[in-house]
């Protein structure tokens, strides 16, 4: 794919995202610096936290050339994810991960209480939202303080 997000990322490890602010009907371009370590950290938060209530299990397929990278998705690895609620199986590769990140930052981050668009300022809930945008295109399983997760299908 000539203009894929992953191809653009491989050029300089950056992703340009237009943050949309619906209240003012405006947007601003933000450059996300995404090193392999930052991407690995986001994936670690998403898969190794208590926010992954909707995931029954996730297997990573691939090998790393860098011993410090746990999930080398940028090197062609991918996840096979099984849904806890309906037994569906999904594949998360680098292109779909970047797509989820792009959607989150383009449409969702402006409405959150988080001003900083630095991917180092990531938490488990945002990391899980990236996975859900990448897989479903929207947030299907919302997290709340009172319950493990609420299903909206």
C-alpha cells in the first residue's frame, strides 16, 4: 500500500495526526514521535493491564531482533486476539495498530481531559482504546470504575 500509515512511519518514526475539536469545528496537526520503544510500551499497557477485560487471550506471533522490545510489531509480528465475550478471533498487525492510534488521536483525544498528545503519557485505558479502534473501529467495551466492562454492541 503506497500511502499506508506504516509506510509513512517507517520513513521517520513519526505519525502526523489532525486533532479534531467538534465544539469549535477546528483541527490542529500534531506530530507523534513513535519509536519502537514507545509502541512497545503502548502494547504492553494494553495487553498486560486490568483494562483488557474483553480479551480472553492474546498470542504474539513473531521474533524480535532487539532483545529490549517485548512485542516487535514493527518488525512484522502480529497478535492473535480472542474475545472473552463472543469467542471471535482478531488479528492486530502494525498497520491496524497505527490505524487505531490515528483514529483515537484524530477524533477522541480532543474530547478527553488529556491535553498532552505525547504518546509517552499513555495509560492502560487509552492503550486499550487504541486496540479497540484498531480492531472494531470504535470503542465496543467501555471501562467503568464500578464494573469490569460494559458491552455496547
